[in-house]
């Protein structure tokens, strides 16, 4: 399970870098992954009774912003979230 969290954290870091540096080549495909990841995270947290899934919300917003290629500053937030998750997955 830790390898999955590690992989998903790396995807967050990649998405944050793509948003921050405006790398359009990768953004389109990564957008779909982040949208699916965010929707899945939000749906599973809501179904378990947890209504404040900030990480899932950031994933969904990141996917939408990647798709429409806007808000480079949000990439920094996603990058920090990814690094936070990455550090948690290592310990």
C-alpha cells in the first residue's frame, strides 16, 4: 500500500511542476489522471462520512486547471501537497 501512496505522491509532484512551469506537453494527459484521482478520493471520503477531504479537492482542482491550462500559481500548492504526501509515504 505504501508504494501506491508513494506513486500517487509522485504524480502530485509532477502535476505541480507541470502547472508551475506550464509544460503543455504533459498537461493534457496528466489532467485526466488528476481528475479521476480527485473524484475517486472525494467520493470515497464522502461515502465514509469524512466531508473535508482537502487533498482530494486539490487533486480535482489541479486536474481541471491542467486541462484548461490556467493558474500556474496553483501548481505550487499542488507541489507542496505532493511533497507532503511523499514524505508521509516514506515514514
